[in-house]
C-alpha cells in the first residue's frame, strides 16, 4: 500500500510539473522510480560508468558526475532504469548503505468528514 501511494504521489507531482507548473519541461524525461544499491566497485570505465561486484553496470546521469573512489571501494548509488534498460545513477555516497531510500512524508488528513 505504501509503495502504491508513493507512485501515485510521484505521478501526480510529475503531471503537475509538466502540464501545469512548467509547460516548457513537458518533453523532458522524468524519473518515475529510483532504487538504491550498495556494493564494492569492481571496475571503472573510461565513460565514467562503474561495475559493482553484483555484476551491474551503472552509468552517470550527467557529465560532471564522477565517482572518485578506487576499484574495490564500497559505494552506494541511487539510480533508475532508463528506456533502454540501462542503470543510470544520479547520486552516490562512499560506503555501504550510505544513502537512505526515498520515502515521502505522507500526513494523514485527520479532519472530520
């Protein structure tokens, strides 16, 4: 139920941002759902992508995003899967489990109905 509510809120926010609030961004790609993964860096590539010890390859979302840790170092990534099934990371922190999962703060309406 909580995961469903998170998706509903995220979709509503995306619609508000693209259709009502900022029409010029309506063609921009939006992240619908992100995941967090931790592991040791198994390999670093020239294009700044990294391979973790889980076998997954993660590509940076922007050019200036560079993980400056050596191979073998533990890291945590926040990523999403794009339309071509590539893992795109947009946030990282050194260490295992060093990023928290995103959970929206949902406040229940306690007013009488």
